[in-house]
C-alpha cells in the first residue's frame, strides 16, 4: 500500500489543502518543518557566535570570570608601574610559594586598589585582572592561538600614566581631610593624579597574614576609605558647575560671551525671583550696578547671571551639552566610574528638569546636580584643549612576553568650537588672575605661571560646612595640565580647594620642568 | 528501560538468515568518525601531559588512556556488523552521526572530574551507557521489521505513558527540586525519557488515523477555525499533561519538548497553521498563568531575562555557562584546556548533565559548536527524509516525530545554555551524562534506521497484523 499521492508529497494541492478532496502528502509539511528546524539551529549558531565572538573578549577578561579567578590564585601578577617605571605594585611569594601583592605606597590605594586572595580585587587591579594574570593577552591574535602554547598565561606588566611624585603630593596636600584630586594632561587624556583620601594600606589587605583584620576594619570605617572618591565619589558641585552651564549656553548659541541681563544688577540685593523662589548672590557688592557679561559673571561667580543664562539656554540644551561632557552615564575609563547627573530626571520642564526653579539652581551647581571629581576634571580639560575632550586613560602600555601594546591618546568628544572654548578659558583666567576673581580663588595662583580656574562652594543643606571645590588648568595660555580638587566639607572654595590646587600646580611645574 | 522486546519478527521468517548486505557508506563514515575521535583523544592526552605539571590540581581525575574510546569504537563497529548481517537496505548515515556525538560525549566525560558519578566514575559509567545505547541502535535497526506492534496498540501505549507519568507524580523522588526520577528496586531512571517515545508512537497512530477528518472538518468559533470538537480533546489533554508536568514535576524542559513535538506533528499531519497558532497561544497563556503562580517558573524566567543581575545567586549557573562560551571564543581552548577549576570545583554546577554544550563551547570553540549543531541537523535531516519517503502516514509521522524529539530536545537545551530561551534541565541527546537519556536516544535512532528500510522485503503494512488498513477514516478510532 502506498499513499494515493505518492511519497514526495509536493503536489500542487499541497498549498491549498482544505479545498481539494484529497489530502496533500506529508512530504510537503515535513519539508517545511525541516526548514523551520534548520532556521532554529541557525539561531543557535548565531547565539553561539554572539557569546563566542562578539562578547568573548569582555566576558572572558572580566574579573568575575572563572579562569581569571583561578589564575589570580596561582599566577604571579605582572608589575604595575607609574609613567617613569617606578614600581607601584608587585608580587612576592609566601612560604607556600603562593604569590601575593605588595604596594609601594598608601597614596595610590584609591586608584590601584588591591588584589587579595580572600577579598577579591578593586581598582586597576580589578579592571585588568585578566591582563595582569595573563589570562587575556593584550593582542587579540595572541589570544586566538593561545591553545597551541604550552604555558597559556602570559602575565603582563602595566605601565600607567600616573606620576607617583605628584600623586604623593596630592595626598599630602589633602592631608587629613576627606577628598579627591584629579590631574590630567588635557592634550592627551593621560591621568597623572587620581588621589582619594582617606587612603588605606592595600599591602595589608593583600598580605594573607593581615588581610582579614585589615579588611574588616576598613569596611567598618565610617570615613569609607575603600570608596575611590576621585572616580566614584558623587558630590554637589556648586559654582564649578557654572563652567558646564557656560559650555551649554555658548555652545547652543543661547548666550554669547557679551550677553548681559538687565535685571541682574537690580536683583543682586534682594535676589532674583524665579517661580516664587529667590536665587541669591550677595558675593559681589563690588560690581554695583554694572550688568555683567560672561567674563565678569565668572570672575565674581555670579549666581544670578548663570541662573538667567541657564534659563535662557533651557533644560534640554543644558542636559544634552552636559551629556557631551560625559554626564548621564559612567565615564568609560580604566577603572569603574560613577555617573554624574544634572538632574534626577523625570521632570517635564525639558531635559528632565521638573521646573524653572530646579533649572535655575542647577545652572550654578545646586539642586539635584551631582558630579564626580573625574567628571569635573574633564570639564576643565575640555576648555583647556580648545573644546576637544580627549578620552581619559590610565594605562600607557601592557608589557608581556609576547610583546608590548601601547595605548594611544584619542579624541573622545569634540564638544565646543575653539573660539567659544577660548572665551570660557578667558573667563576662567579672569576668575583666578582678575582683581575681583582672586578673592574667590585665593591661593590658586602660582608665581611665574598664569592659572585659569573656577572655585566652588557647594551648599549641602543643613548646618554642615559646604564642600570646597576648584577646577582649572595651567598655563592659561598653553594648557598642559587640568585639575579638579574637592575637599569634603572643606568650607568655601577659596578656603581649602583653591590653595591645594595652587600648591599642586606649582609642584607640577617643577615636575614638568625636570 | 524498554520492558518490551521487539516482537516484530515477520511471520514465516523462521530461522532463515537474511543475506548480508554491505554498507560501504556507513563503514567509510565510521572510519572518519574513529579518526576524528582518535585525534581528539590524543589532543586531550597531550594537553593533560603538558599542563598537568603546571597545574596538578586541574588535571586530577582525568581519564584518557584511550581504552574507553577504543571500546566505544568497537561498539560502533559491532552495531555496523549487526546491520550488515541484517541484510536490510536501511539508512547508513545515522549510526556514524550519533557515533560521533557519543564519542564527543565520551571524551568530555573522561576529561571531567571522575568523582561527578559514583561507582565506576563519570567516564566509565558513561561508556557503559553509550555502549548500551549503540547496542540498541544496532539491534533495533537490524531486527525490528514490522511496526504493527506499535501501530495497533497506540491507546495501550498512551495508557502506559500516562500511567508512568502518574506513578512518577506520586512515587518519584525529588532531585534538585525536580521530581524526575523513579526507582524500582535497584533500578532508577527518568521516566520522561520513555514517555517521549510513547507519546510519539501514540500521536503517529492517532494522527495518521484521523488525518482526513482533522484536515477537512472544522468548527468555527468566531474568527478561529478549530478542529472538530471531538478531535480537540487530545489537544487539550496534551496541553493539560504538559502543564501538569510543569506543576508537579517542575520539569519545564520535558513539558516544552512534549508540547513542541505535539504541535509540530499536528502541523505535519494536517498542514494547518491555525492549529499551531492556537497551540502556541494556549502555551503562552498557560505559561503566563504559571509564571504568576509558581515561583520556580518565575525564577527561571527572571534568570533568563537578566542572569547578570543575580550573577552570584540564582543566575550563577547561566552566567558561568556564558563565560565558558566566551572563553572558548572562535577556536576553543582545546580539549582539557578549558573549564578552570577553583579549589577543584568546576565553574558550572551540573555541567555534565545540563551544560555539556557550554563545556564543549569552551573547549572546542565556535567551530566545534557549529560542528555539533551540524551533526544534530544531519540526524534531523535523515529522520525527516525517512519520514517524507515513508510508505504510509503512520510510518511518516512516527519517523518525523522520532527525529523531532532528538532535534527539538537538542534545540531546547542548547538554546537554554546560550540564553536564547529560559534554561530547562533536559539532556543534550547522545552527549549529556545519563543512562535513561542515552537509552531512549538509542531506541529512537534504532527505530529510525528500522523505519528507513526500503529493501525489496519491505513488510506490507496490511499483512503485518490483524489490524485494519488505516486509510478508512469514516470508521473512526479503533
């Protein structure tokens, strides 16, 4: 017995089974099912391709990867050095011949982090776990043929962009305060200093003898020494944020360097009324009835001018220009970074702001605006580098047996045209060098070098001292170093942060002039 | 696990032995398989020798002296000889293909820590089951000539299946929160492996008999064309069985497999897409309901949506599997070179049963994964080809159903490993560790080979037993 219409089934009636008196062969439907399964298996192949090719590098070199964890227990990690080859971290063997880590100084704890058998890793040690243990080769071609080598791991040394001497000076300048200093080369994005205080003893965490007690004590410490403040501390910026407002205002064309607001001088005494809330100033009786422009407003840190500029710019433009500078998402960097924000978002006023009051306050860095020190250093760096933001980086080279892979500077964002950046730079120069500006940035000046910058005094609400801020760059006419300083509850910007910046810029000058 | 011996020896065959028919294609393919597996075994031994010194902990428990592989290849050859002696004109590609899959499984199980299985150890235990599975392929492929014993008693088989299911519901014991294992005296196994074969046998009988009715008649409910109401009952029963397996056994994988195979066979038999659409809608509806109702379903789905959110908790296993794929990259680490152990513990829990696909993804790379997917596609293609050229509807649906069981099951677990669908704990046919699964797969491939018989001595369906010729739809069910 065979079926009436044969075994192959691909009859003409196969496509219209319900109309014919006869039934189509099973072959036709079997063929379609075979096709469906082939497609499904094609989907499997695509899925495998996604995880094994597209996601291969980032998953297999993640510090959570089993191979990375396994290797970090038995492989002596590569050295970490500063930009001149000064060793910052290296491995020694314990009595069982198992490796553990030692660090040159406590001053680098916030950036290099630690690698411990019992407590995992943090900082640069964590981000480059795979490279330091040699699980991932710096060169992807080497990774591909690794299976054919006898010893599959090639622990790499990392030469960072840090300057150990400057890092040490920054931590010393912060002293017993909680705070952070970021210094980078605006022309290349190389980070020279990434200091966070309080510091901690990473060697004691890594040493198997002392790790448990040390780690427990650090975790219990109310000053949060394990928080790398330079990259993950989130602070109210206060007036240093005015540079972001200036970038948005000039960049969007809503305001020019010459813009003045007629209502500004009159509002200085009683405050500017915005939506029933008064934006107050009171810092500069010296300007009297003069309507300030960008330079004048920046020199005396005029809240009212910046609130009006921010309102004129609009919430959408402020948020989107801030996003160009890195706000709104973690900055892509060698170690983990926290997200800076101009607003909590969700508002309907534009850009996520809820109303004019919030926008006016955010324009001079209060309201819901929160930033990381690294983010503010990038803002200064953008102005210093003619409006071009270089991608910040912390590593110069990975050095393995199989060769050296260098990290080259690259442009991250072209934020502003050079002429607009120059106008803001001139305002920042006036804020440090100007007759009135000096009073707000006392101590930031360095003899023999012009400095541009902006101080900030971030009110935290309540009765506590405000956060003390300074961002800037030098030399003002040929910027080679950008800096951000925050001292938690250090008082007004001029009291604590500006003098630290001045001191560190002076140290930098003699370091750079070696 | 198959209590029933094949009873299909044709009448009058007596003791007359058939004339042997040589199978050159099968032999040639087996030679290639043996060569590839030997290279794999050598590579594994070399990796072990080179890396063993650097990391003794990682190589502890390795088992790769080649004797296991030799026995397995011997088993494949014995099955080949059996098929030659049977003198039948049957498929020559299936045995080498599943032989390759089984060989890969053996190398993997020999390479993993042997303590994962008690008694003989992981590699040796798997070897025993693989040999039994290959023996089933050979014996069933050589001996089973009539399908009457399957065709005539479809409701009995269905009753046996439901009975086993109910017994498992009541007496099965829970392993890892799933009630999958049934023990009778010293023998324990996973009944769902047997049930899936019984399901296909029943569906083949039922659908082939009622095919004309299902195609031509329909009842309308609003815009939907439904099957005739009396014939809707088995669909609803299937749906209920699948959901009850999820509820009682917490076995999402088996439920998904049963229901998918059912829908595909329904489509094959009727060519009506509307049935499949209705079935999928019913499945989604039931799934959404169970998601609300059952925590274990919710956990699985949440892990699937974002395993990295709970990378050190519920999502650990899935995340570790994805890392394994990532470590493998394009070319893999080589057999024995991957699966880094931390403190002697494998990175992925339940690797030998639920994640061999991820393990092979790491050690053989994307290239190896594509090869393994290709092998399954070959099994599916051969099986569906057998279905398309089968002598009648019963055989066609039976062959299609058997190959779909292998194909869909491989898809479900591979897709679960790759986070394409929620993970379910079913086995990868011929590769996962486990006796029940290997034996069931052996029976399936043996039956496929038997069904592929296109020799001159094809047993005529009508002569094979006391049953009716099935193409008489107006008589309805038996």
